[in-house]
C-alpha cells in the first residue's frame, strides 16, 4: 500500500520530485513564513497646527480641538484581537489575515490599510467627522483610495460587500461573516457621530491595501465640521491632511523596526470586565463588548505606566478601575480600586483616560429603558469593573 501523502497547510510549500511523484506522491518541504511588514510613519509636520508625537501618531491640535491619527500595523491589530487572529485560514479578524500565510507568496499579506482616528473636542459646541469622506492619496500617479463603509450600499467599498463576496455556503462561513461584521460595527468610526464639547471619540477608518510600489501616502479627512447653524447644518468645516512615508520591509529589518518601537511595558486585560445593572439582551453593555473597546485603548493606558516604570517610580502589577456608563455611552464616576503598581500617578493618568472613553448608545431602545418620569431612559446606568495589569515588555525585544 502506498504511504499516505501529508496534507498541505498554508504554512507549507510543496516540492515534487518527478522521479518519485508517480509512486510516493508529492514530498513537502516545511518552511517558515517570511517576515514582511508595511510601515507607515508620519512625516515631520510642515503645516501649522500639526505635531508628530511619540509612538507613530500625528496630531492636529488647536486650543479647542485635537484630532489624532495613528496608522495601525497588522501586528497591532492582531494583538487587539488575538483569538480572532490565530485561526490560520479561518481567522475572523476583519482587518487582517490573522496568522494565515499565503502559500504562493510565503508571507502574510496585508488585507487593508487601517488608521485609528481619535477626536478630542476641548471647546467647540460639537464637531463631526464623516469617515466616508476620508480619502487616501498615494504617490502612484492618480491613485486615490476611498474609505470602506460598513453596510452594503453605504459607500463604493464596504465590509459587508467584501466579506459577502468571499463567504462560502456553509453554516461556519455565515458564523464567521457575522463575527467579522460585529467587530467592524463596534470598532469602525461611526457615520453621523457628533462629538460634543468635552467628549472624545475614536474608531478605525479603513482603505484598500497599499501597492508594493507605494512609498508615500496622504490621509485627508475632508469636510471636518467645526460649527453647525441653528438648523444643525454644517456652517464651518476644514480639510485635515496627514502625511506619511511608507516602507515595505522584510526579513531582519522588520524585527529591527519593531524593536525600535517596542515600549518598555505592556498593558493587558487581566480578566474579563465585570458588569452590573445591564439590561438583558443589551449587547452594547455586554462585558465582551466593553472589553473590545478597552482593548483598543491599551496602548494609551500603557503610556500612563511606561514613563513611571522607566523612571523607576512604578512596579509591574495590577490595577482595577470602576466606572459607570450611561444610556448614551458616556463614562462617569471613575474610581481606581485595587492597585499594586506603586505609583499613584499611574492611577491618576488611567482615571483621566477612562473618563474620556465613549461607548456609544445602549443597544436597548430608549423607550424600553424609560421609567416613570424618565422618558429618555437617562436613568439606565451600568457599572463596569475592568481589571488591568502592567508588565515589563523588554523580553519581547
């Protein structure tokens, strides 16, 4: 009986010897995937009001407004969704291919180009960014990429259209499609989202992957509304422009780039967030949904710890933070509980970060939440307890 031929995987390259193929089948050569990364780094700000910050972000800043843009690498996106990114060809991270390796190319390709955009309204009545008005212009002649919408028909390119076209007719495929769309709805920058005075809001704006020949790109947030008239129509707007240089690095240089940008420490969720007072069936106040939002801010929370740790004023440890989320998604009553990180400054910084979080409206209609004398459901407040830990990250270098 002829020996069974090993089943190829996406981490395997097949090599057939013609003389043996007729009898033994195809011999398989196991190879490691190539390291490859598309790196977008902000250019030194040449426009008034812009500032390049540590950690690869660029900020447009005035006395009343901050808009922070950070290109998200595939590694960062995979770390934000670790379980969804470790299923090989069945990975359900909607922004990357996870750990799936293209068997023909020998590396993990880029699925999209992703930017995290954060708006801090410090002094304007309300502002609005339409993510679908954003464009990404590359240095390839005439190439202008439009942003992805979420639902089919909302934009020329949408996540629903993209993943419907790739969905095969099986129950598991429909499940993966639903999971991906759920992540996108929770994490993309929302359309028609007004950010009021004192609030902050963030989300992802997504474009097609960049061609290998691209060495520079410009993200333009068009028609960012600064003022509205009495009829809630835009009265004053501005185009915000963020410039980046792009490198495509493989092999050793990828490791060197990652090492240079690695922080001293790492913030993690120690255990799932505990939630009290949430209405049955309210997916927007589920602990898992809240942890998804918190995971997006772990790098910012780590900044609270890293400076103190590097200065020798903080130690590896844990920190619990309790906060309320009202029906609109605003956060209040933030308290730092058990903390073993030594430095009080870490807790104060974390509290300030959490106070700026915005979770979006409850998933339960306001009329169903309403009680006597509370027609808008304003009395619906849930309490969340998030468990953080801060660890030394230098072993990862």
